[in-house]
C-alpha cells in the first residue's frame, strides 16, 4: 500500500463525480448534456456550445499508451520511495483525444514500480483497473495486448 | 507599437546558490543597476511590470529604490511564460502614454516558497493538477518529459539531439564569465552518462537552479535616442494562451505537440517586418532541452518535426552555427531566473556587447516559457 501520495481533493465540485465513479470501478468521462461532446479534464462549461449542464458517460476503459516517463529522485518522499516508477498517458480507444494520466501495473493492487520501464512501448494496448488508497480510488492500467 | 519603445537599461545581481539577500533586496539591486545603466534616475521611473510570482511587491520595490509616482503597474502570470510578457506590458504602457519610464524584472531564490511550487503542494490536489500529480507526474521535468517522449516517438528525435542543445549552451557559458557554468565544460560523454531525472530527460536536460535578479528599463524610442546606451528597440511583441491549453500538462488537446509557441509566433511575425529567415541570433526559453527543438518549430525556423534535426552540425553554436542560440549560456548554463536572463542577452546582442556576439546582429528573438501561457519579443538594434 502506497502512502503519502498526492491524492485528489474529493470535494472538488467539478471532478467529484469522476472520483465517485472510480470508487464504483467505472471510468467515466464528462459529456455535455446539450451537444453531446466529451471533454477531459472535466470543467464547468462546454467549450463547444457553452452549456453548463453535463452528464458522465461510461467509457470502454481501454486505450493505448500515448507516452510515458520514468521519474527518478529528487522527488517528494512518497514518490522517491517508489522511484524509479512509471507514469503513462493513455489515449482512449473510442476517442484518442480523450486522455488520462496513470500508471502501468500488472494488477489492480500492483505497485507502480513493478514493471521494467525498458519494456514499456508507446502504442501498447491497456485496460483500466482500480486501486484504492485511503479514501480515494485511482484508475491505473494493465496490459491488454 | 512597432519600434515605438526600447530597452535602454539592463541590470543584474550576481548569480549563485544560497545568496544571503532576500528576493526583494535582489530585485531592488537589479532595478537600481538597470536605472544607472540607462543614465536615468529612480525618480523618473513611473511604471512597473513584474511576474505574478514575485515575492517583493510593487509597493516595496518603489519605496526601496526611491521611484517616483507610479502611474502604471501590472503583473503577468504563469512563471517562465511571463519574461517577455512583463517587458511587453511595460512597452505597451509607455507606447500608450500610461507611463514614461517603466522597469520590468525577475528576482528568484531557488529555496523560496514561490520558486518550487511542486515541492510544497498540499496533501489533497484540486484543479487541473489532480489529473497528473496523483500518478507521480509531480515536477515540471516529469511534465515536459512526457511530451518529450512523444516527440521522440513521432519525429525520431534522439538524446543526441537534446545533447546538442545542452552542449551549445554550455559552450556559450564557457565564454561568459558571469555564467554559473563558466568554468565547467560539458562533453557528449558526460551528457550521456548524466543521471536520470525523469526518463527520457537526464540531469543535463534540466536548467540550473539559481538565485539572482535581473531588470530592464523601457522608455519611448524618442527618449531612448538621448540616453547613454544604444537602444534595443521593441520591434514586435506577442503573448499566447493557445486554444484548449492546459498549463504544463498539456496532454488533453487535439495535438499536444503544437505548443504555445505556435500561436505566439503567428502573432509576433504578423506584427514584425523581420521574418525568421532574417533573425541571426535567438534566446529561446530553455527550462528543459526539448523546449529548444519545439520552439525552433513553433517560431518558424524549421517545419514541424524538424526541430531536432535543426540542432545538428553545431547549428545552435556561436559563431558559425545557422542560428546561435542562448549565447549567454541560457537557463541551462548561465542562470535560471525564469528566463529573464534571456531578455538581457537579447539586449546585449543588439548592443554588440555579448561575450558570444554574433557579428553585425541587427535583431534578436527572445522567447519565454514553452508549455505554459507564453510570450516573445523581437528586439532590434
């Protein structure tokens, strides 16, 4: 179990439904209730039609690795302990301009430093999993290829 | 505002680590030196333009340096994106008569609370950082490394290209006695052996951490002609927050490798009689080495995807490179003061006083932070 990571503020009024969905093991994306366009990260107004009414739509939960990094110290203590670890950006299969930052792991409760970074490739297919730290559930990703 | 204002004074403190003076004191010392350099008096200064991140506020600066009545003051946000912005705002204020003599500056200490916001983030993250920091993309270097990896993948850029940037800056610093890295050489072997900070970026892909302050004085072109120093005229100025931009973690727009430079450049060149092909020397914001190829593309020195190849064959190096870049050593080898030292080096190139002077340089492009809301200046002699 990782502790001391920088966790999201669950009271953030715009983002709260995203994190609530994660706690139900669902990866959702904000969708404009008026014009139907998806947007990530979530925000109060639709930049396409200026509606402030939004819903949350389920996603496939699958995508490809768009890019990745391998941080080394100096880092905040909680991250330094795990370093070197990976962080990835995933492009969602149904709309590759919807992207999520995450980590590549071998299972929902796997550590973010357990995969040899030299084996990670841009374009790899991945599938979302969920891991709970304190009161927060974070989306992470496992290989789906 | 084309050529209606000029930078007529420059001043700076020593660069170092753990300087004893406060950021306010450093700011006042740099401003004072710039006013002297301009052969003006503090009482003549009536405009102030500063980074939002400044620790010392306008009121404090004015009553320390003994400035006159301040009739214009403004701030520009987004850290390193603000360097050319604060100069441009001062120039606009002079050009529109809101003030007659303005100063713009940056003072920074690496250990100060405002300098490294990522190291003091609170336990719970709200706003846009919540989409990256919980996953360990914590520091600016992690954020830019993510774009760099993608850039390398799409366009075939290599670590050798990034080394070209680091080595060019270091060679220029080795000619500048005021540069932090004046007496430290950097070989390609040393670069390749540099420890990782955030793969694919190593130690030498990162800017320095520096304490210090720099300032410039801006006044009208008419007034500039009567002063001690050769004016560096502000030929063109632009800022940009591109559509759907997100600060640093710009991973969410249609094409994240089209950075803020593109929108800034399109306005800059539109307002300029000088075009990229006529620019003999550039000071490009270099908090991280990959920002140089991205900026070369964005500012139109080459096509998209060609920025890495542009750096080959010593293209960035004085005196024979195609575009000598960061001729004082820049943020990577002179000092990292949020890119404000690049503005002063641009002025020196126009004056003919750089330690790596491009012969006959009649203008110099200066850019600010890439990856954040940004700004750029085209200065001319």
